[in-house]
C-alpha cells in the first residue's frame, strides 16, 4: 500500500520560503500571484494489507517524525 502525504504549514505560521517564491514569481512578471505556501510531499510504501493498520502506521509516522505538528498540518491518501 502506498501513502501519499502532503505536509503544509498551519495558518499564521511564517513561511519565508513561500514569500521568497512569491517574490521570485513577481520578479518574473507574475503580478497576479497574491500568496504562496510551500510544503512537503512524501510517498511511503508499507507492506501492510489491512487498511486500518496501514492508516494507524501512517498516522504514527506523520505525528512522530514526518510532520512537526506544532507548526504543520498533514493529510494523506492511501492507495492499494
């Protein structure tokens, strides 16, 4: 089973990389860009066949290592 994990900063958390990207896009002529939020995308393959057990494992991975839950949100999609 594969987990596709998206990690983003929570609202209100400073995003200097997002600001730098927005600035670079403005410099390139994309004046319509109002804001940019950057994040992480991670794919994890797990051997587990039971969906509930796979979800529990992915939750533990995200909360324990992959995301800093103080400043980041995460969501994932499991694909058989």
